[in-house]
C-alpha cells in the first residue's frame, strides 16, 4: 500500500526513503559507533565494579568466619576450665575440708526416733 493508496484517499504521502545499492534503506538502523563504544565501556566498568564488590564481600565474610572460629575455640577452653573447677569444688575431699574449716565435728553415734505402732481399725 504505497503511494497509490495514499493518493486515492488524498492523504499526504510520505517522502520516499533513499535506498542503497542493496535495496535497503540507509536510515533503517544506523549504529552510532561512538555511542556503542561508550555503552560497551560502561558495561565493562559495571562488570568490573560488580566483581570487586563480590570479591570484597567474600573476603569480609572469610575474615568474620575466622574471627568467630577463634572465639569458639576460646569459649571451649573456658568451658573446659570451668568444668574442671566445678568438679574440684564438688569433690568429697573438698567438702570434708570445708566442714573442718567451719568447725563441724563428725558424728560418732546415730540415734533414730522410735515410733509406736498406731492402732489400725
């Protein structure tokens, strides 16, 4: 539906496009090489920045993991020391020594209360 259709309805016709030797329009899709170069450059810069951010994030996480592992080892050692100390404080020799310090005397004879049998009905 080219120029003939537009003439039948008395419409303004579009100016014909200039054609190259291959028969295609020269203005159909024109690439601006400078704009493409700038776009490629910014894409590369964006990729490099994203890569650096990811590497930095992984390095930071690794540092945090090493710090937390050291803290875990320190806490395990402290726990072991506290368990040994608790066992020493609960030992029978320790309890006997403490009773002598506060002047307790050992019992020599034990007497129990005698109860009478109650009548059963």
